[in-house]
């Protein structure tokens, strides 16, 4: 029984093109810098969600922090996802 290579080749070309484009974008981007003030603000954020509304802006924070462990004494991973947001509307 023959293996149809045409569909597989098309799929391989498509994934190869996506991989090449992703590689080109990754090479063209500058490496980011780490701002210690922002890191401290993310560490000080309380767990859960908060929302604050001022007359000219809306601020929100969210933090999700969990430990996932395989078994009772197995290896684990700590997940700490924090987000800060600000929407500022100004009439001009």
C-alpha cells in the first residue's frame, strides 16, 4: 500500500513556512529589558482581582498564584501570573 506523500508534503511546507516566519520575527526583535520597579509592583500585587475607578482613568490588577505538584511528594511547579492594566480616556 502506497503512502500518499502529496498531503504530507503540503502540510510540511505549511508548517515549515510558519516556523521560518516565526524565526525571522524572533531574530528581528530586540531583547527586552527588566525594570526592577515593575517587578516590585508585580510582586506587591494582592492575589485576586481589584478594580479602581478615578474620574479620568480605570485601573485593574489580577494575580493568580498556585502550586501544582505531581503526587504528594513529587516535583512541583509554582505558577504566578500577574497582570496590571490601565485605561485612560481624555477628551481633546
